[in-house]
C-alpha cells in the first residue's frame, strides 16, 4: 500500500502522521512519482533521461502538498500487529 500522509513536527523529537489518501506511486498515467518528475523534465526530453526526485523537497515546493509525505507499507499482507511503514524520501 502506498499512501499520502500529512507530516507534522511536534517538538524536536516527535513527528506525527495523519492519513490523507491511498495513492499510486508509479505508472505513467496516475503515479505520484511521475507527476512530481514531470515538473522537472525539460520539454522535448526523450529516453534515456537520468532522473532523481527528492520527495520531501518536491512535495514541500508544491503548495497543494506542502507538509505531506509518501508512506509505503512493505508488509501489506502480514499480520496487522506487525507494521512495516517507511517514508519515501528519495527516489
């Protein structure tokens, strides 16, 4: 599962996350990463293009998604008491 969360810093040691929506990370038509990448690719750029997305910076620069982050559940089919949630920071 991939999801978009609002990230809020509480003090210097605590970060709180609030679920916003499930998202698709990849895919040319509906992926979140390609939509962030499309803002950076020069017009007319063809294949092969070396790319990099700093997810935190790109979401922060977008007024609609500022203070948001992307979370990945790596063990989606596992026991619900054993969550493995990871924040996508650099792709």
